[in-house]
C-alpha cells in the first residue's frame, strides 16, 4: 500500500452558465480503493464524475493523476494524445446506458477486441483469444461472442461493457449508476461480479449511485452530495450507520428494507 | 532480541491491546426535530492480551454503541480508542478511513449480532474472506473456513450456499466463524450466542478460550449469564458511563 494517491482533486467547481453543477470538491483516491458518490438526482454527482474523468472541463480547481511512471500529472496539462491514451488504457468508464459505452453494431468479441487494438494489439488470433477469455470472466457464453450487443439483455450489455473496459487492465474505473434500470436479480449478479473483479484486479473505482445498498456493498468510502456540494464523507459503514447531516439521515431513513 | 522477548513475557503490566479513554457519544436525530440522544460519556477501560472483558448493563445502556465506536463503525464524539498496532499504537478516534480499514484487516475483528448477507456469495466464502484479505492462499483459507463451520455444526450441504436463506442460528454461526477465523489481536463480540443452542454456545465458549490462549484480547456483550461467566474474566459495568 503506497501512500501516494492515484487520483487527486482540489477545489473542483463547475458552473453551467450561472447554474452550479458542483462546488469546491476535494478528494483523494488510492490504488485499490472504491469511492461511492451518492445523492439524489441533480445533486451534482454526475457532474463530479464528468470532471474527474475529464469529460467536462472545470470552471475552477484541478484533477491530478499518478501515471504508470509514478508521476502525478495535472490532467489539464496533458496533451490530447496523452489524455486519449489514458482513457483507452489506464482508465475505464462504465456508463449507466450500455449503448453509451459499447458499439452496438459491432460483435461482443469486437467490442472487447477493439480496445486491445486501440493500444496496439494486431494479431487477430491473440485478440480473439483475449476477448473470449474476458467474455468468460464476465459470464458471457462463448457462443454469443459473434452476436452484437443489440441482441443482449440489459445485464449482459453491462457485463460486456465491463469486459471492454477491463481488457486493457486499467487501474482506475469510473462507474455511473452501473446497475441502474436493471431487475434486482440481474443487479445482484452484476454487483457480485463487480465486487469480485475489483478485488481480483485491485481496481480503484469512483462509482456514482443513488442506491445506498450498492454503495454499502461495493465501496470503502462514501461522499454524500447535495446541491452541488459534498456535505458528508467518510468510511462507508460509518456514514451509513451513523449519519450526521440532516440530509444524510433523511437518505438513510428513506431506504425501504426488503 | 532474546532479552527483549523475555522481558516482554515477564513484564507484570504489559501495554494493553486496547485502551479506551473518556469515550463519549450522543446521537442528534435531525428527522425528529434535532432531538439529542445521549448514549455514553466517560467510558474508560483497558483490555490486556489474553483477557476477555464483558460489557455489562441493561439493554439501552450503550454496550453495542461502545463496541461500534471501537470498531470505527460509529463516530466518536470525544475520547480515544487506542489500539496496539505492531510496535505502535493507533487511536481509532483520529484514524482516517483507510487506516480503520487496515486495522480491521489486521488488528480487530467484530462479530455483529446480525449477518449482512452478500448476494450470491456462499457461506464458506463469506467465512474465508478475512483470511484472503490477510493474504492466506485461497485453498488454505477455504479449508480453514470449512473446518470452522464444521466445528460450529453447520451442515456441509449449506457451506456453498449464500446464507440469505439460512435460519437465524445458522447465520449467526457463519458470522461467528467469520469473526474468529482471522488472526486479529482484538475481537469484539456483540451477543455471539444469542440465537444458538446449548451445544453451539459451548463451541463458542471454547473458541473464546482458544483466542485468549493465543493472546487475543476480547470485548463482548453476552446476554446469557452462563456464557458470560464461562467466557469473561471480568465485567465492565456500562451503567456508570451513562450520559
């Protein structure tokens, strides 16, 4: 366990015109650490994820990342080529809507292989074997490899998205409501898969969710957002079992027990 | 090295594994108009290696809250929870989240009253998980989990099943096994025998005795007198810490 953080955000602020997206967010994330960002719709959690993953430009503040060479770099100072390489290799992004993260008209194997080719893999047989291996790890049957994801169920699409992301062995994965809109039984399977992949590969994850049960199951630490600001953060079980802020108490009290 | 070791053994008052000082806790219920519920204040006690301390007092006295503060599950309003950490001492009250997670992996374990079930993960994997986190190879961790479940009389046909559908007593035995399997130096027990029959209570009492013999420090809440008398070396009465 090294003490140098993998991801560091300082004073991150985003305005959409006059409207506040998120304000003054500081965070650190270490290798292998899972951070959940929770809050209701409009709380700024997706804006924050966009800022961290460089999909959005901040109005103020900065994000730094410890590259594979061990050097912490300000992401705004990367060249476009460096940034794209980072996105394709060392980072993953799992979208809520699989169609945003997959190429829907390309076969499942192609979706996984494409990311390998983007980092220079050229041998067709090796790419296909690696893709097949990853489809297996996300529990997609080998005989579906040449089907395109339009023929897949929602849960399968999410698992394919995960395989596509993990094939390049990223160290950091962003997830935006990865289980949103799925049936509960499908959710449980996906959560268990994410949980075991995170542990096996020591992934650092920033996961946005409005589902406190998902946060509890997957994350080490949690940040609660309201109206664009982080109002409470800490160890996940501590924040959920002993919430301090009125809004966090309301969120925790609003969960229906099955 | 040899001198250091022998002096550690012969020292009459070795440093405690756990030193709790002036711990205070209250809850503010914002959904109830900011109602403030005092729980405990001035909680102070030590637990030495090889010692089992029972927290005594009626229900609502704050016994579980004290255990949860020690484990870092509840926030600490004031005071310190000093835990031996190899050659150093860490104050849980001041520790960052990552530090608390590390302490849970290597220094302290907690048997809660109820098992938090993880979908699709089998009982044996639930039990083996703390060992895997310590770096024990999977095959060894699973073998030790099976041995412990067997000792707690959990039928073998249940070992691979997720405990969601288990009875209360079966879930509690999975929870006990998960808490006892690791090599942490502090073990916190919240009514570990509440749903168990006499035979399994006896197994838990034997497990506690073995932990003590290995030099583990234990803090427990035991609702039945028989278990408390068999397991605990002394009782800390929590009512004197009422806030």
